[in-house]
C-alpha cells in the first residue's frame, strides 16, 4: 500500500468506528441525561467530520503534479487539517456552554450500567484505532494521520474521565458530570489550536526545521570542493520540502565538473533525507583576486 492508500484506510476505519460510537453514545446519553456522555457524542460527530475531511484531503493530496500545479497537491493535507481544527474549535465551544448550563441548572444524570458499558466500548475502540493510526504515522508522517491519531488518543482519555463522573453520580455527586463536559471542551479546544497552527505554518511556507538544515550542511561537508554554502532556503510542498541553496566552488573548475558536483549533492540530499522532495543547487564560482588593479 502507498502512503495515500494507508491514510485512506485509516480514515474509513475512523468513519465506521465513530458512527458506531456516535449512535450508542447518543442513545444512552439522552436516555440517562448525562451531559458528559452527550458531550462525548458531540465529539464523535466531530470525529466523523474529521475522518471525512481526511478522506477528501488525502484524495486531493495524492494527485501528482500537473501543468497547473507543478509541485503537486500536497498542501491539500494542510488545508483540510485546518478545516478539521476549525470544526474542533466549534464543537469545543458548544460542549463548554452545555456543560456550564448543566452545572448552573443542577442537572442530574440517571446512573446506568449501560453508561459504564458504553464508556468501556469507547475506550477500547478508540485505543485500538489510536495504536493503528500511530503505527501508520510512524511510517508515513502526515498531518491528517496525526490529527486522527491525536483525536483517537484524546477520546480514550476523555472517556476515562467521563466514566469517573458517571461512577460519582451513583453516590450523589452530580456536578462532576458538567465539569467533565467542560474539561472535554477545553481538551478539544487545545488540540484544535495545535492542529490549526501546524497547518497554518505549512500553508504560510514555514522554513524547514534546524535539524534538517544541519543534516543538509553535514552532507555537503563531505564534498571537499565546496568552499562554503550560502542562501539555504526552503518551501514546503505538502509533507516534504523543496530546498534551494548556493554552493561556492573554485572559479577555475570546469563548468561540467561544477555541475556534476551540484547534481551529486542534489541526489545525495534527496536520498538521505525523506523530508526533502527536491533540491536546487546554484553554483557560484570563487574567482582568484587579480594582481592588477
């Protein structure tokens, strides 16, 4: 399977899993009047939307470069990741409001073993999905996969707190249910902000990280003919980068030799650093100073 095919599979599994969880959470949450469970159900709606966005974004990003898009469609991953983050922010505000109203009005949920059962099913399902997507993300770094991975992990942790609030309600402690809803909203909000900023940085052509720059410079150090490196620039194209740099060579070196070195450096960097899609090396000859003024 290719990187895009695996991302598609993860998105489809996410859709199926989240629809299943949405149905049982909503039914049990409404019948038991549990604000935390209803908040959890609302979160599942966002999860389904996120999985759909992952499918669409991944489909567009998988389209190879063409006449109108010379460097491919990779940034679609970040456009749709930003849409996912915005949906998370919207849901977090709604859940926060509902949780606050629940505390103010003193709503009391009706304890039920079914609530605990739904929580256990959710925790297990989400943790399995988290492990699966995490494995894919390690092999194929992708913000869409990362968004889904974080979401599955958060859901597992959030539902653990939901379970605690349900158990406490059995002993007459009801306000924790509303507080849990508020806590869920804050968790979703923070996660949404992080994904938004990461997407924003790529779409605004953030430079490649310093660690990758150091890797590039260390590779070039192996070429003794290179006197120095200047003007190292980069621009993201999806999950990879285009690197543009200038190497300074002896001005007396034959043009064919200098171009050969530039070509070897370009190939060496692309082969050594998966994050780099393409390298453009400009050769600047260093001329010897003239003896005559």
